[in-house]
C-alpha cells in the first residue's frame, strides 16, 4: 500500500488524519509506505510498481487536492497501473456537502474516476470525507477521525 | 473593458500560445495576460500562507497580491491551458488556491459561510486543448470546466456570461482558433 499525504503544516487536521490512517492500517495488518509531498524530495515516490492500493490524504481546496498533489500526478501517475486494486481518499472540505456537489467534486472525479482508469479493471473505490469543517465542532471532527481509523483497519 | 487572461502552458505548446494570441485579438484593448510559466508563478501554498489563510491578511507574497488586484478589477476572466489528467496543469490549480483566498474572489460571512466577492466580473471563459477523447472526458469528468464554470462561477454575479471552448484530439486546430476568436469576441 502507498499512502500519499499532502499538507503544509504538521499541526493540521490532515496531518492528524495521516496518523490515524497509518494506525488503522497497522492494526489491520497492512504494510504501508508513506509519501509526504510537502517534506519528501521529489522523486521519492516515483516507484509505483508493486503497489496494490493507494490511500490519498489531503485537504480539499477549491474543490480538489492541493496543487502539490496535482503536480505529483502530472509528473508521476502512469497510464497503466494494473496492480492497483483499491483507491481510497481521506479528505476534508471547509464547505458543506451540497456546495461541493454544486462545484462538481473535482478531486473525487479526478482520483476515483480519472486516475482509476490506470488501475485494475474492478479497482475498489472509497471516499471518506468530512464536510463543513469550517463550522464543525470538536465531536464531529473526533468521530470522523475515529471512522477513518476504523475503516483503514477493516480494509 | 478590462480583460485578464490567465495562461498556463507547461510544455510550451505552440497551439496554446496561438490560443492566447487569438484571445488577445478577440478581446481588443484593455487586456492583460498573466503567463504563469513566464512569470515563474509559485505553484505550492506554503505553511506560512496556510496559517495566514483565516486571518485578516491572507496574502503574504507581493506576486500574489498583484494578481489578486488584477482579478478583483477584471470584468472578463479567460483561462487558457492544456488539459492534463482531467484538469488544469498544477501551476494553474496552485494559482487559484493561492490568489483566490478570503477577501479575493469570496469572503466568509459571520457564520463562516462562503459569500461571492467577484462583483466586477461580467464574463468568465475557459479555452483548453484535451489530450483525451470527448467520451473519456465525459466519463471521468472535466475537472477544469467544473472548477472554473461551477466552483469559481459561484463567486461571480448571478448574470455572469460564460463560455467554454475545447479542442479534442483529431479536431482541426485552425478551425478551433477561428471559433475561439469568434466566441471570445462576443463575450
């Protein structure tokens, strides 16, 4: 498994969610490598051979992933990646779900429909998203983080 | 009338340069082109910018401040780029994320809801070349079109005019440039 993480701040909710993802994967007995696009050198993540699942952990900005993620995709994502049988996205949205529907959920379409075209034919897709973060309370955030960890453990 | 063209052409495709020229000609005087590669516009939002995002001063960089001023003054915005992986090149994505911050393009109200702030905008257009067929773009979703004509449009006045022009593989570039000239001229 490969976990691709992108957030400029280590104090962010996204960085915390990365920790929960890794904890969940470890509990489920999954072996995972991590690429941190903000702190790793470019080129660290270029080897996608042997990866059977990709987990994307990023904040949604302007309906999609941070530009650093698109930059990595533009440079590294191959036309064919037949070993990948699961694409999983863990993300947060500042605005409510309906606003993101109107905007077209660009990140969801890009990864789960666009990039998935490179993967194995019946590749599984999971969308694990927190909406309305700008007005969410502590409980909603904690229960989302718990859900992320649980889902990863059960993959 | 003030028009702003935001162009990203990472592979220096002459066709994209041709489109920028056609858009300039069709728009007439009062046009300004932001060539993101030529300007060396920084793609990635920094940790300092992220921390400043929800403060009263979200812009830290002079380059970003200049572009933000141009966006707020523009009556027409035209985006020109080659589509890569179902959307704009990373640099254009980064331009939107760094320039269109609270106070530019949109504002947060007291309940922290997003409210539109592109009050001067009358026309919004995108011109792109696709590297995949019409069918593939439709089945995966056209991220650039959604981002500009849906997400960005939400921040424009209700009656904003929009246009979208795409060149699919195999189509005639000369005819496309004529179409660009005609459609942008009527914006």
